[in-house]
C-alpha cells in the first residue's frame, strides 16, 4: 500500500483559545495512524467558516494529502459551521458514509440524530467530518475505517475491484 497522508483538523473555539484540551483531535490522529495513514499535519481552528474553507482548499491542493478529517463543529450550536464549510468546498458528497456514522451513533444515543457531519471529495482528497466528542469520534471512525482506503483508491481513479 502506498504511503497515504492525512490532515487532522480540530474545530473548536475552546481548544483554539487554549481553554480546553484537544482530546478528540488526539484520538482521531491516533485512529487515522492506526488505519495506515501518516498524519502529515494537525491543525486547530476556531469555529469560523471562512478559515475552515481556506484550510480545506489548502490541504486538498497539497500534493499527497489523501484524507482530511475534522472533529468538532457538527452540532446545532450557533458557531457549529463545519458542515457548511465542507459543503462549500467539496465537489461530490458521499452521503452514505455520513448516514452510516449517524446510524451507528443513534444506537448509542438519540442525540446523534442532531449531528450534521458531511463526507465528500475535493479533487483527489477525501474530507470526513467527525463529531467533537472522543466517544463519538471512536464510534464513527469504526464505521468508516473499513472503506477509507477503498474510497481513496476510487477517487484516484483506481477502479479495479480486488
């Protein structure tokens, strides 16, 4: 398998200001590495849509970045804008992946139906939004991890089924 690179972005005003620890970002980075990716960069951004859009565009344009994962900003709070930023940059949505994450999470808590994570493709980069809690990150990553490399193969044009 080729060396696949990922970027982990934590979207949180509290983590950005230093008033909260980045537990979900740390966990997400570990999970991504365990899944066979090299974490090329970690970034912490406040809940500001224009900053997220710029980060998504920059990372998707960086050669070799196959995956951008976010944690945070997917709820219903007034500053939760990660899905809007993601929708603003992706060229194609992959709704089944987001729906599968929500379906698994709803088995644990009915509050999961309020999560608005988005999954999509910009260029040859897969962008996946995860919720902001470590528990939800772990549950959702378990759902999408089995297909990550396959999806990246497909968006790179490798459509031969093995």
